[in-house]
C-alpha cells in the first residue's frame, strides 16, 4: 500500500510541483488549501507525512504543527518557509516539526526529507546506553525519544562526564539517520590552524603536504549526524564558517572553487554555559541561536543517587567478569558527590578492580576523595577534570612534536601505543 502525504498550501503552483514529485516517488498525495481543511482531513484519515506552508489565508502552518504534536504525535510534519525566513522554521522545529524546506523548493532536498520521514523507526521505550530508573533519567530518555523523530539541531548541556556523547549517539541510533555515520568531534582538541581543513576537507595541492583530496567531518557525516563536543571552544572565525555551513547546508573544501551540498544533523554539547559564553563574546549569538534549537540537559550523577548501584554493576560487568563490589563500597559510592559524574564512576571502578584482592571491591579500594571537615561541596573544577586537562595537553604536545604520528608520540610519552589510543579515546582526542 502506498504511503500517504498531506500537502497544505494555498498556492496552486507549489501544490502541483509537490504532487508531481511525490507521485514520481510512488506516494499518494492529498491536498488542503488552509488550516481548517487540513485539520479536518487529519481527523478523517491516516497520513504518513504532512507538508505544510507557513502562511495560509485562514491561519499559520504553526497551528498545524501544534495540532499534529498534540493529536498525532507519531506523524512527521515538515514546514515550507519563504527564503530567508529561518526564524519561522526554528519556531516550527521547537514546536515539534520534523524538518523544514525553504522556497523555492529543491526537489533533491524534498526527496531527502521525504525518505528520512518515511523511514522513521517506530517509537520504543527501550533505551540502550543510558541506564537508570531515577525520575531525571526517565525524563532524559523520554526527551531522546522525541528528539530522535526530528531533524532539528540539538544542544546537550551538562557537567563533564555526565554522558552527553552517549545521549547524542542514542538520538542518532533511534533516528531515520541510524544507518548513516555518526561523527563525533572534540572541538577543543583540534589545532586552530587545522580546523578548516578538518571540518570541510581540502583539494589536492591546496597547501603544502596536501597530496590528495581529503574529506572533512561534514562530508564524512553526510546523511548522518555530526556531534560537536565542546562547541564553545571553537575560535570566532571558525564559528562564522560553521554557521554558514549549517544555514546553507553546503561546504567548500580548501582549494575548491565551488561548494558541495551536505546533509547532516548537528548535535552540539559543552559543559560550559552557552548563554554566558554569548554574553562574554566567546560564542556568536547567531550561532547560539542555530545550535540551541532544542535543548537536552544531562543530569549530574549526584541528582540520581538511586541509579548508582545499577550503574556500578553494569560498569563492572563490562570491565571485569569476576569482580564483585561489597555492600559497604556501594553505600560509599551512593553517598559520594561525583564531581566527574559517570566518567568518574567508571574511572574509580576500573582502578578499584585492578587494586582489589579476592575479586571483591571494598571501600578502601575505591580511594574516594574525602570532603573537608567543614562539609564543603567539591569544587566545580574537580581533580579529575584538572588531571584530564594536563593529560590532554601532554598528549596533544607529543602529537604535535611527532607530526601526529601516534606510535612516535607513544614512545615520547613512555607509554604503549594501545595505552595512548585508550587515553585519546577517553579524552575525546581525534
């Protein structure tokens, strides 16, 4: 049976163009010339996709987006906006629209949108990768379920180690882009002079050493998701180029004369406060507006203490088959504040599993930092964060000195290649 698409537009030319394009894709199309007629049709028949213009004689397309979100939450709805009216598109995405098209409508973009919308996975309560029964984690999983059914840019906030990349991967895995690449980029780990070539790629001969054409992160993520971690660390000049790539959905390789289209969904994250970064002039306001369309906040581990035993057992099962944790050690973990969040819990248990005797982790094996007698909370910049920064600086320095030869860098640092690779993965160094 053919999939059904409802088109809502009062312009006859646009309707005919969309109907013809959908017919060639083997789809049934139905049309409405206004908000009232569209809502009436939505109540009478099942549709697999709704495309709506933003302005109609009897109302706004946002009314249809709102109606669908409330009464038909599993129906993807996309809006068609006038060229340059991205503000309307952003408002629609925040209200639950799947995606948007700008006039004049590009048939290639239309086909890509329709294909993505009609391959959305069924809604599911199963959420691998983010364990926990606390109210905070249940809320996160419910939000991820909604975000997976959209193409809107997502900004994930949260403290270091709270699982921002894990959440981004889960959004991708549950979306229509799940069969395409998920490319994670740590924006703070790329030397400034390499940023443009790393993000957008380059042509052979673009600079000394460019011996062949090279894709950038955008091309590598084409059709999938580009995750920009620590996005606030991007220098202002790079922010301008990133903003253009997001708005135009095109990139230009270094040394190329023409832009090339890219189809990526942007998910960004940082442990910093993005609004404060804008106020301080560290982040462009227009880029903030484009990245922060829909926000997801990852809760710190201290706000979901009831999940600590479950997480601890899951981590131990992953790193050691035989190792167990005693009840007193679990109690100690449950009362600890974890300034480094889930990443710190993983580090503590990895160390404890290596130090414990008789395959049983006891309180002393955890080596938890004690609070001061005054009862003060741990500082915002934890010891783990400080040590991570020092380790990252040392690795980046070694990589720079060895022209990014990891084997040589490992020798310089006095560690094995395997140990260096593990540390680079843990610290997000690509």
